C-alpha cells in the first residue's frame, strides 16, 4: 500500500493536519527540540503498529528526527487517516496502511513492517508482539513498547507463560498515559464518534456503559455531562461500588439491555453484548464499542437475528431483526472513536506519545533489560507530567524541608 504520486493532493492536506497536531503537542515538540542534532535513535529501525492519525504522524516525525528509520502499519483497519499516511510516505516514513483495509491486507501490512527487521517495536494492542512470538521468532528485537490496556494484558500473559523474548515497556501504565488518554481522550472522542455517526441527541437518553475502568469512567463522565442518564455494567465489585457512588445506576447487562437507548462497551473483554441481550433491547437501540478489539459486541449474532441489514450513513448500519425491531451498529463494532471520529485530541496524545518517544530512547540506551513487562520508569513519567504542566502555564507547590521530614516520620508533629 505504498502511497504514490497520485496522492500528492491528499499529502498536502496531510501536512496541514500534521502541523495542526504538532501545534497542540507542545511536550513532544519540546522533547524534539531537546534532541537537537544528538540523534539518540541513530541507526535504529523502528516498526510501529499504531492508529495512523495525525498525532501518530507527529510521533513518527520525532522518531525520524531522532535518527530512526520508521515504518508504520495500522493497528485497526478503520482508523487510518489517508491524508496523513500519504504525507508521511512523502517524507520518507514507510507507511503500509489505508483506511478500510481488509483483514488480509491488515495481516500483510504487519508482515511488511516486520520484513524491515526492526530493532524496536511500538505496538497498540499487541498484534505485532504476538506475530514476533509466533511466525517471526528469528527477528532479534532490542525491546518494545505497548500503548493500550488490552496489549498489556496479552503481554503479561506471555510473561506469565515464560515466552516473552524481549523487554517491553507498558506505556499504557504510565500515570501520564492512562489517567488522561484512557479517561479524557476516550471520553471525549467516543462522544465525538457517536455524534458524527448518528447526530442523535444525547440529553435524556439512557446510555449503558459496559466497564468502569479508566476508559469506561471517562465515557460515563462525558455522557453524564451531555445530559444522559448513565447506567454502568461491571464485573468488579470495587469498580461497581465506585460507579454507584459516582452517582450512576449499576446493574447486570441482562437488565440494562432492556433499558438502554445507546450502548457503549469499554471492557477489553469479549461477548459483553450478546444476541440474548439484543433480543431484550428496545426498538432503535444503538450499539457502539470503544474497547480495543471488535469482540465486545456479538456482531455475527446480530447478523443471525436479522432479516436485513443496510448502511444508512457512514459508520451507521441498520439491522432489521426478524420481528421487525431495528438495532443500529456503529463502525462495525470497532473502536467508534477512531473509526467514526479522529481518535483522541492531540493534547492528550502529547502525553502518551511523549512516553512512547522517551521509552524508545530508553530501550535503545539500556540493552541489558530482562525480557519482562516494565512500567514506564518513574523519572520519565514525572518528567512528562512536569513538562506538560509547564506547557499549560500551571505552577504547583513544592514540599518544604520541614514538610518532607514530617511526611517521612511517624511523629504527630506536635
Ligand atoms: N478507544 C480507545 O481509543 C481506547 C483508548 C484506551 C484504551 N482502550 C481499550 O479500552 C478497553 C478498556 O481499557 P481500560 O484502560 O478502561 O481498562 P480497565 O482494565 O481499566 O477497565 C476495564 C473494566 O472493564 C471491566 N470488565 C471486564 N469484563 C467485563 C464484562 N464482561 N462486563 C462488564 N465489565 C467488564 C473490568 O472489571 C474493568 O473495570 C481496553 O480494550 C483498552 O485497550 C481503547
């Protein structure tokens, strides 16, 4: 899927989009400026499987500026922004992706970026890591990073089974990632995706949010802000308790399915909304997913229940069930915030991708790490938090000597 001379018009638009993203990613741009001519990633081949958005483009440019040869493929068939992909290809970044690619094109693109024999891999969802542990075991990798919760879950399973063959930094687990990207990024962009696909009024709707983790709570918060009556479903008693005390109704999906107007899954789990739940639903119910893989809503089951299906608008499919009831599915059950909108706002990706960049440099400089899943190192996480606050013109207090001593002691201080 190399981008050709025909894509020049598209590339020009992509350059503008990249500029807009960079303008809103001051921390990453500050790190780029600090790199100057020092080229900390000189000679490194980096393969990245990420959503190819304008923000990913900004990261790819910084990696290239730091000396790396960068090849990108998409971590989701529906999330590529073709104008950005064309612009990056024109700048000498390898891009193997197009919006709406088939499953076989998706898998071929993974093969193509692995053929470049990468030294460092950046992944979102762990499909690239999984391929390197199945069919591409001969490629020697210095280390990798992982962007999302589902990817970290898969990598921890590899670590538990003793099969992980190189160190991986769980970028998702940085404070400056999950507290902001998963919560505020997905909260806003999920609302954006649903509204672009449907333009329905959220106020007054009963919105069922499945999962009250970092993503789910961001979505619940934003839906509440738009005037929805939010119902949360959970399997974790602590999270369920939090949702209750945050003011939301909590109930199992078998009950929520009969009450909701709009459903949003955000669990990282499978079979969260099944055909049995769909039979319970009201006419006109809208289903969407913001979890990483398209396994949360049983799309095949919905097909089996239906007599007809038609595309009403971009990313909005109408299913007519055998009894005549209509159910609407957004973005084929794939990440609604990336497929129907543009993914997270740049300001949030500024934090996530600053972690990605500094973690790649860390891996390059520290070649003796055991093959384990590591959290982002505290000094990197803290450096990014402080830098971001500076870019937001926000100052905070610092502990005095006496306060430090008091906080470290067990005396009452009287
Ligand atoms: N759309 C995006 O851009 C985006 C951004 C970040 C993360 N994600 C993805 O979103 C998903 C959730 O991420 P997170 O960081 O919130 O994870 P998390 O672990 O913080 O939260 C997931 C929650 O879902 C609950 N859960 C699991 N199975 C459930 C079920 N069957 N029914 C109801 N609740 C269930 C868990 O108890 C947990 O509280 C993951 O797949 C992650 O990769 C997507």
